[in-house]
């Protein structure tokens, strides 16, 4: 099985660079890997081997890939925010995991919540 990281993300991350306030980079990257993650977990547990199956189907994209992508994105953001809380980690790398610019506009008011931003980003990455 080929590695899904960074091959899939290299194709999808230019979208985030083109429209930085419309997508979350972490959620797009997680979404790009979700079909293979879903198929690996289901394939080995049900079939005993990997094959492109439910995660690459249209129904799988809108069910397990979306929900799994949201869960993995939330876990990464939660773990990263706790890790970065008391460290002097560079702000540029911190912004990849917690993207405050995409949730707030220039005036500081909320544009859209992180769940809707993550949902759209995971779906775009998966598709």
C-alpha cells in the first residue's frame, strides 16, 4: 500500500494557499488521507487485507470519512493546543494546527464556527 502522507496532501494544499480564509489546512490534509485510513481500518478488520472499498465510495465519503476526519482533526487540535500552551514553539507552525484567521475576520467577529469550517475542509480534502 502506498503512503498517503504526503502524496495526497501535496495535491490538495495549494487550495488552502489560494483561499486561506475559506479552508483549514489541517482539516484538508486529514481529509485527503481519510479514504485510505478508512479502507485500511475496515479492510484489515473485515476482509483481512487492504483494498479500495468503502472509504473510496461516495457513501463512505459522506459518512465514515467525514466523521472520522472531524474526529482526527479535533484530536490533533486538542493535543496540539495543550502541547503548545506552555512552549515557545514558533507561531508559524502553531498556526497550522490552530488557524484563528480562518474563524475570525479582520474586525474580530466570528465568520463561521470551526465545525463548519472543518466539515467543508475535510470534504474538500476527501473529494
